[in-house]
C-alpha cells in the first residue's frame, strides 16, 4: 500500500488529514501523522442494511 501523489504532495500543507484506516498512518510523514485522524470509510445505510437494490440504484 502507498499514498497517491496528490496526498503525498498536499499533506504538508493541510491543517488536518483524514484517513480511512489505521494502516495508512505510517505512510504519512511524521508531521502529517500528528494532524491525522482515522475517520473510516463512509457507507450509506442501505449498504449496511443489506438493501442491495437501493444501494446500487440509489432508490429511496
């Protein structure tokens, strides 16, 4: 796993860095790690509730 170019380039200028998982933290520079927060990956409720048709088609 590695960080993409945009994330590596812009992390030093950020006031906060959000990452989706813990294993990402060591990939950041030390200064970026200090301002990083693990937020997880947002998932719509339809996906978590097993409503595949609504999750795929966005039907409400």
